[in-house]
């Protein structure tokens, strides 16, 4: 009897999506960009783009890229741990610069050149251009490293994925004015970040920050600032404004949740020695996501006084809890929050104080704009947007 031919499907080769985790694999500060990198990486590991295998990679200034197997095992609680080994690349692989490795990537340009010669395409995520556009807020070393990083992107990037439309516009202007790269070279797109803080709980959890000593009352509004304390975040201006209100016996408490950053020693000294420290002025420099969720759920409003941002993650985190927002009038904040926030323009605490006072009155009367209608994403949805950009890049680059 003649054998009947059988139809069998030949599996398509799986390409690598090499995700740079150089900084977070070395030290996870648990804030800012590290939170974004960790959240998006976990989502991509759970649901990779079609045809890709996710391989986290890491490098150092004097060490070439290696598979970040040990970091991956710690992130996924894997019982199988492999030592980090050298990256092996193939035609069709993609390198995704998810981490902000501004001091490392410029030193690894030879690696990128070798990879691109083998058919690897390079995509970088751009969180903002602040160290380039506002060097006075950063250390000379941070500015210099970032400048070299931007130059590296101009040479090696096939695509740049920005975390907001506002940043995308700034990146296009930068590539044009600084490097003469006009049109869409490199290809530039944007997506929004997500948030998955713990669900709102009625009862305070045992590890929540203690607010027992705060003078809470029907007319005392407790407001929150979230983020690393940096020169651009507006903490000094906000405290100047509150000093004005406290002198007039306005009942308001400020809670600051964020670690000490750079060039803020004088503010930290003022914070610790302030007459209202521990009373109407509370600082929690090290809290986890559960504790942060309790602050969002239990306090009266969020303040974002930053003079510049790439996105504004606390806006969508606070919106998950319906927290009223009082934010500086920045294009990116308008992009994220739209009409669901109260905006201010102020050059100093004296100009800010009456606007803050008016918003506090609206909190008491319940007339401040609500934030629930902000169209925020989960981290899963944000990762889907990112994967969509990768797929669109693949289609576009194939056609060209």
C-alpha cells in the first residue's frame, strides 16, 4: 500500500527581542524609569510580540552585552538559573533600548555596529530630553552622558519610541536641528505608560504610612506630591506657597512621597528643620506600591508642580483612585489629563499661593475637577501599544 503523504507545518524560526536592562539589573531603585522598565518587561515576557522570544540583556561601560539570565531569574522567581553568557545575534533580531543606559550605550557602539551588520535593528525608548534641554537641573556628568547617548541614537537607532506625543515632538526637533535628520529618520512614534497599583482598600493596610499625628478634619485638606525630590519637581515653590497659606492659618497638610535626588541638599535641610515637619509637613522617602496606593486612596488631592516632564505617571496613578489633580500647565500634562485637572501657572510661591488656596477651597466644596474620566492604561495595555509600534515598524521597514 502506497504511503500517503502527510502535511506538516515547518515551525518558523523565533527571533530575539533583546531588551536592554543594564541599569535595573545592576540596581533597581524602584522608582521612575526602573518601575517602567520592570513593568513593561514583565508584560512582554508574559505576551511577547508574535514571532519573538524575549531575551533581557545587560552591558557595562567596559563589558559587552550579555544575556541577563541572573536578573531574569530573580525577576520571575525562576528555580532554574543560568549564568549570564555572551549575546548571539541573528538577522531579524531587534534590540530594544528599554532602560535608560545613557552612560553605557555610547561605550558599546562597536557592539551595535557588529549587530547591525548582521541584520539586527535597533529601537530605543526615549523618556524625555530633560538632561539635554535643561542641563542646569542635572550634574555635568549626567548632561554629558545624555548628550553622548542622544548622539548614539542619531547614529544607530532605526526607530525611537517616546512615552508621549510631547516628547516625540521634542525628539523630532532635536534630530532635525542637532543632527540634520529630517522627515522620519529615524522612525519616531509614541505610546503612553500604564499603571497597576493595588486595588483601593477601605481599611488601611498594616504597612501603610502612619498619618495618625496629622490634624485631619473636615476643613483640613491633605495633599500629596509623588516622585523623587529633584530641582525640577517644584517642591521648593510648593513649600513657599504653603508657608504663605500656613501664616494665614489655612488648614492644609502636605505629604511628600519620594526619595532624595540630586542637588536638593538645601531643600532637604529645610524640610527636616521646618516648623511644620511631622505636623502639616510629612516626608516618606521610601514606600512600596501598597503604601503609595493607600496614600492615593486616602488623601484629598495630588499636586504635580514639575517644571518639565516626559509623561507624569502619578497623574494616571492618582486617577485610578479618583483623586483631584492640581498640576502645572505643561503641554504633556494637558496631553495626559486633559480637562480632568486644575492647572496653574506660577513663577514663585507668592504667585502660586492664591491659586493653591482656591483649589483647596474647591476640594472642600467638592467642585474641583474629578480625574476618574482620564483614559489611563494598565501596564498590559501599555505593553500592547508598545508591541503595536514594533509590529508597525516591522511592516514599514520591510516595505522600505
